[in-house]
C-alpha cells in the first residue's frame, strides 16, 4: 500500500454521498411511477439529506486544504419489481456507505490523523441512524406484506416514518455542524 492509500480518502466519501442522492432520486421516480407518493416524497427528502452530508464533508475538506475531486456517477439502476425489493436495495446501499465510512475511519486512526478521525465520528453515528431507519422500513413492509392491497398502507407507513425521522433530526440538531 502506498502512503497515499494509507491516508483517509474523503473524496471517496463525497462521491458516495452524491451517489446516494442519485440513487434516491431514481428510487423516488420509481415510486411516483407507481403512485406511491408517500414513499416518493420520503425519498426526495432523503436525497436532500444526502446532499447536506456531501456538503458537510466538502466543507471539512475545504477547511483542511484537501483537494475535492468528483467522479462520474454510476447509473442508479433501480431494477426491482416490488416496494420491498426497493427498500432492501436501499438498505444494502446504506450498508455499503457504512462500510466505506468505517474503512476511512480505520485509515484515519492507523495514520494518526486525529482531526479526520474526530470529524468522521459524526458520520459513524449518522450511518447508525440510516441503517436503523431503512431496517425499520423493510421490517414494516414485511409485516404489512407487499401485495397490491397493502401498497396504500405501506405508502402511509413510510411517509409517517419519514416524518418522524425528520422531526427527530430537527429536535436534535447536530452539535458538530459546520457552518
Ligand atoms: Fe449520507 O447517509 Fe445515507 O448514504
């Protein structure tokens, strides 16, 4: 491993946040096509949240004099045939994001980059919340069942989960927020 590889690669995480927003926009489109407007609105709002994560990371890089480099976005293929499969795909995506953040945290710790290590702790906890949110949605869909009769209830449930997650975020503002 070169010494460049040993350093935390925040560019990878910035690109990951943008890819998350890209996937959620496409997933929202999938929902609106099927008249699942509650799910669609939830995913649009979640894409906005991903952009705030990206911006937070970019601000840290700018303030730390780290060059920002954006990559081409992969096609956000939403090739699923049920709302359960859609949210399982999203949960798997969030697991990848969690793993990428953990990887960079390990590198920051290994190379003694305390500033980056501390900064990334916010993302570690954020991912914990993301995993819980999407696990809850998947569990709820499984409970309701995702047959045609259930779609209306699923749509309402996801809208409700999204609204309470947003209210909790507002009630507990991030103390490490970068202006
Ligand atoms: Fe940025 O939290 Fe989801 O990916």
